């Protein structure tokens, strides 16, 4: 495989996701959204007549207008669906409403759905595209750092299932593998992103850096430590996004449907997520920074991932797969982005372990963890000792 493609200026770059007939490119850089009409035409030809643009209402209107006019200039009829992005909206209800809108607009098999928003919009709209008429083409236009570096690439689409009062959401419990035909990560959209959301994206970048050596970018961790605090509109951040997309592209090219066991498989992307999804799904958890400050409101996905990375590190140190020094290095990198060090409001440890067993990645109630090994590597561990898992949860309890 090629070394990671990187940008030397803030101009656009392109990463190819190699999946045979389902291959596509992810374009990264300022202004790439303006090319969406041409990209759709190149990919789908003249039989594509209509587009549904699914928009996060928090994204400044000028970006939706830009995407719409580019699609119209390419001769497409465009309709819009504007949604409020939250984990509660990544629901059966919103999924059904999108399918109804697609059917009402009479989109056909060669028409296209475009997702313009963060991971919530991308996952929800992607699942609607995967299901409507058993699958129509879709384009991912991610507008958060997290969705640029992770959620928009790789074809996982999903909604959450609500288990009712007191039990909370089970994350991504219904979904499909459905690759986009293109990804357009316009870095100008990051201008309006709240700093807290930007930091959430850094949690996924740190996760990628922790598996970089497994996917041919061993210097990513060191580079991330040196450059990731650069301003959002800098060449360094375009490079950061491009290198992270390249990692994701390699993982997906090697194991599109997460079927490979052990080293090199897509499962390594779940580093921190078994703990993280459980924390995120349990009602009442809140992030607490290393300095003791509690972050307001619900815990965010990237914050839960950061806590999950810390818990996975604690388990890895206890089980001897990573050194204490490596744990300290990653924890201080997470601290440098004001990502939470602990969670308040967690139920008793057994309830968190139960929720982890509920994770859809586990078989027959068994537990599977991804543990960091140091030096940008990680490994899959089936049925780790329960006490190590309990201690790891307690290590992040406020
Ligand atoms: N499919 C995958 O492979 C994959 C991978 C990682 C995460 N995910 C999913 O992605 C979701 C998290 O993604 P996210 O962090 O992007 O969350 P998100 O979509 O909820 O966006 C975070 C917040 O930023 C706002 N926002 C989005 N773009 C903005 C912009 N340009 N300016 C101002 N505000 C903006 C949103 O309205 C929201 O309030 C989770 O549901 C997670 O499960 C999926």
C-alpha cells in the first residue's frame, strides 16, 4: 500500500477508499463542497435526476445553499430535509420520516441522497439511503471534525434503538453497510463548529493515532502530539484530517464488513468504544475534566470515546499489554484537548459491564475489548478478566 497521502498546504487533497466496484474518493480541504454537482454526475451519469439534501440545521445556511446550487447547476432537481442533530434524533422515527419523504418525492434507484452534517446526520441519512428502494447512492458531506476523520468514511450507517425510560439508547443497533459514492470534507464548514465539538473530533484522531502503526502510519501519534493543536483553518489540520481519513480508508479496504479477526481488522477502530458506547448510553453520565470541572449537559460521543480510551489504557496497563508511560502519554494528550478524564453519574460498575456486554460487537453476552499495546498499536482481546474491566471502569469514575 502507498504511504499516507498528505497535504503540504491548506489546499484540497484526495484519499481513495479502495473497495473494488464500491471504491470512492474522499476530498478534503477548503471549498470542496462546491464540486458536489460534478461529482454526482461523474459518478451517476445522466440517469440521476433528483437529489434529497439532508441538512443539519446547525450548519450555516450558506453551505446548504452552495451544495444545492452546485447540484442544480448539474441539472438535478433538489429537495431539502432539515433536521436537528442529536442522538435522540438518530431514531426509528426520524428514519421513517426520511423514508416517507424519499417516497413522496419519488426518488428512483439512480437518484441521490446527500448528507450535510455531522455523524448523526451521516449515519441516519446513510441508513435511509441504504434502505430506500433497497439502496440508493449517497454522498457524505461531513461538517464536524469527528465526521470528517471517521464517521463519513467506511459505509457504516445506523440508528439508535431506545429501550425506554431508565434504560436509555442502544447505540447504532440497527443499520447497514452502505458505502457513499463520494465524501466531500469541506474544512470551511468547521468555522462554525463549537470548540467542544472540535475537541470531540480530536478524541477520534487520538484513537486513530493509537492504531496508526497497525495501518502504515507509525509517525501519526508523534505528529498528532506536535501539530494537532493548530488552528482549524491551517495546513496542519487539513493534513491531520487527510492522514486520519487515510487510516480509516486502509482499515476499511482491508476489512469492509468487520469480518476479520485479530490484527489489521476493522475491529481495531472500536478501540475505546466498548467502554465509550456504554457510558454514552447510560442516562445521567457527565464528563469531568482532569482539573475537576464538570462539562455541562449530556456526554458527547467524542467525550465518551475519550473516556473509553482512558479505560482501555487502564485495562491494558493492568493486563500488561501497554506500559504505564504509554498510558500517561495518551492521557496527557487527551487532557491537552480538555477531553474528560472521568465520568460522574455512572451507575454501579456491574451495570456498566452489563451494558458493555450488550454492545452489538459482542457474541452471546461475551465481552470483547480492543486494548492498546503502545507505539501506535492495539490488539483484540476476547473475554478479558472481568476484574480488569471493572477496575478500568472504576479508574474513570468521578
Ligand atoms: N458511521 C461511522 O463509522 C461512525 C463513526 C464514528 C461516529 N459515528 C457516529 O457519529 C455521531 C457523532 O458524530 P458528530 O460528533 O459529528 O455528532 P453530531 O452530528 O451530533 O454533531 C455534533 C454537534 O455539532 C453540530 N454541528 C454539526 N456540524 C456543524 C457545523 N459545521 N457548525 C456548527 N455546528 C455543527 C450538530 O448539530 C451537533 O450539535 C454519533 O452518532 C456516532 O455514533 C459514526
